[in-house]
C-alpha cells in the first residue's frame, strides 16, 4: 500500500470516529430509567406530557431531578408522564415542552 492510500485511510477512520463519539457519549450518559423510557416511548407510541403529574408520580423530568417518582409538586411543569400520542393536548395544563417550575 502506498503512503497516500494509507494516509487517506487513516484520515477517513479518524473522521468516522470523531463523528461517532457524540452519539456514543450521549447513550452512555442516559440513566437506566431514561433508557427504559425511550424504549417504552418507541414501542408503545408514547409522548412526554409535562405539567400533569401528581406528587411522586412522574416518569422523568427536564433537569430538575434525576427521574421517576421524584416530583415534589403536583402539576410540575418540568416533570413529565408518558401518555399515548395526542392525549397530552386534551388535558388542561398539559404541554409537550418542559416549563420552568
């Protein structure tokens, strides 16, 4: 193999690894609960509905606490529950995006 082909192959491999690194890193930073939620959402066609939870009855949250069952207030705008697609919009106070507590 000549030097030019070897250099091209090394550069191609380095670019491929650099492009894949953020995907691998984001998968590793998800908690087991977050991974389970993501799988459940895909399998059952669910969506996150913010602001409709009861105290301690949430599936996860957007940055306020680590995850399931940790909501400290009812109707927390940063906590979500997983609902069938289309149901969130039918609930008063339900939102598809997180709000600030």
